């Protein structure tokens, strides 16, 4: 065992702190976080719980930079369903699937640039986005509309455009979830997913968008907690030298992707790692495998976690399990990104164009509207029946979705009711459809669903409702895998606030309104 003392010990402690990207609770920085920034912590992760408004967020990031001017302030802001900047209202930008549906890379680049401009205004300089996963499994419980689509080339060109747009605003992109989370049937927040595709399939499908992201200059890549036996039969990608060093880092001429930027892990407290290796052991293995930064703080957001991980890394160096040079290299990469972020922010500055309506424009263009011949326009405020699945953890259950509020602005008097699986199962005779008909009291019904193809209870309720009221308007705000139904069917390709607004305009006959 090596004993660490003096300057060497101090340097290791600072390097161990530098590779952590922790979260915290509250809308101002706690004292413990400010102390650790002063001691070497180089990054902080923000979530919806930390944000109430752009002004408050700007004040928070200024507080952090008052202690460490070059701190990396990271956020998980994909736009669309996954938003932290607008967690309380829903996003002003449609997500990846809507952009992929439009398939206009100029528009995708503009959306990402405007989103990046707003983040930069608030002092955020690292975004854990975009998702470059090819959604080849439509029953995937965690990706879905977070993907640009189901074909590698489409996902690749929009991933590259999104990266370029975001970084043109001075915010570093973090392309995820390497090597690709699209063909999973398990959410890594809950357990360890496995993809049994062979190496050729991975090369031709999963890896195509990541190669495009690297070529576009993505400053970061986020690893996924998924097991791919074709790459490593024992270790998930986050902990696998074969995946991170042997594939992502390896030169292109040697079959790798040639990535030279920062490798960030997905949340280390997710059960795919925490329940199998533990976050301390997992963190050591991740850095040893080639990860440079450890994302932790979505679920664990306290000083004890930071100290446990710091000490685990220092102890691993002392015991010879983690090479000192590997930890130093990881910390140097974090600091190099911080330098880039400072320079990029200064360059972008006022040069980033203002395009406040680009999100709504994109949401409108992403709509797919199917009108049955006997459909008649609404003549008064409808009743909105929202069929709500359990929230994806990545999305969070605090972010509102749907279109009732947007429709009420256009058609005052609109009312709504919400049905989840439990309420639907308790509905009794006639099921939720009978209750919807009773509450609607003769008004036109707008049924709002989300991934109806994945939820039999939802599909059954919708079928019963349509049998009783064929004039029902149906709005699908997830993946539109089921055939269009209802007198008017609108697929929004995502559940962001602007997607709801765009659908509400069609329902109310206001498509040309601003």
C-alpha cells in the first residue's frame, strides 16, 4: 500500500474532487458546496429542484462563480419531455423526436442554438444532451421521443446539427448514452439493461450517431449503464475499458471513434450501478476504465456523498487499484473543458441570434394531423380526458404535460380530467370511458394519450370511448405507433408545452395564429 502525504496527497484530493459532478438541494448553493468548490471541486450538476426562474438560476450560477470562476455548471436540458430549465411549466422547445420528424437539420441547429443561448444567459455552460440513441425498440421505456428516430442516418445528422447549434452558443454538448440505449427494454434507473446485438449491428446502428457527434466536435460523451456482451461480457459500458478506452477513445484507424474530449458517466446512483457495484466501487471502476467525470446528484445530493466518492478515489490510488496518472488525466480533461467553456462563452456572447419563436415553429411543423371525412370543427369548449402513464424518471413527474391549459387559453371554458392506470382500474362498470362521458356532459371530447401502444389499459379505455363517441379528437403525445383513430387525430411527437400549444391551435382552428 502507498501512503499519500503532503503535496501528493493534496493534489490527489483536488483531482478526486475535480472529477465529480454532484448535485444539491435548494435554489441557492449550500455552504458545504461552496467550501468544496474552493477545495478543488470543478463542476456542479443542476436539476429541476434547483430552478424557479431564469433570474434565480443566473443568481445561483453567479454565486458558484463567486467562489470558482471557471466552474462547470451542468444541466440535463434536452428540450421536449426532459427539461430542467422549464420543469414547472413544460419546455418552449420540442424534443428530438419532433425534430427528427420534421427532418430539417437547419431547424434542429436553430432550436439547439436558441436553447443554448438561454442556458448561457443563465450561466450554464455544460448540457448533458443530446440523446443520440437510435430508438430501434419502440417499447423502450426510457428513450422513446427523446430519440431523433429509429434509423441511424437520421439520428446521426440531427445529433450533429444539435451539437453544432448548442456549442455555437458557448455551451458544451454531452452526447449520450454511449454506446446507445435505444434497443433496451429495461430502464437503467431501475436495473441493468442488456443489449445482445452483435458487434456488426452495433457498428452499423448504435455507433453511427456517436461517430457523427465526434466529427461535429461534441465536447463530451456520456456513457450508458448498459451491458453489451459484444463489447464486454462482464462489465456495463460505464465501467468497461473495452467500451470507453478500447472503442470510444481508440483512434479511428484502429476501429475506434477517436474521441478526445471529456467522458462523463450517467448518474452513478442509478440502480444499474448502485445496486450491482455500489457507487463508491462503481466510481473507481469507471475512472479506471476511462471515464473522466462522474455524474452523481440526481438522487443523492449531499456533502456525505461527495466526500465518500472523493475518499474512495484517493484510497484506490493509495492501494494501487487506480493509477494516479489516470486520475490526474481525468481531472486535467475536466479543467480543459472548463477553459474551453470560458473562452466559448466569451466568443458567443451577443453573437448568438435571438430566435424566441423557433421552438413553436418546430412544434407546429412536427404535427401529423389525420382528419376523418365526418369530422366537424369544435364550436365550443371541449372536455379534455388525459390518460397518463407513470412518469419516466428521466422526464420527472414534476413537469406538466398535455394540452388542457393551452386549449383553455384558446377555448375558454375547457375542462379536464386525468386518468392513470390505478384510477382506470378502479373505475368499475363501464370503465374510465363511462366516467369521461359523464363528466363531459355532452361536450366534444379530446382524448390525450402518451405511448398508447405500450399501455393496454390506456388502449382499452380509448377504444371504449371511441365506440361511444366516434367524434372524439385524439392527441398522441408520445411515439405514434398505433394507427390514427378518432374523428381528428394529432400526433405531436412529444409532450413539451409547445407541442401541446401546436395541437391546441389545430383543435381550436387557430393554426395561423402566432
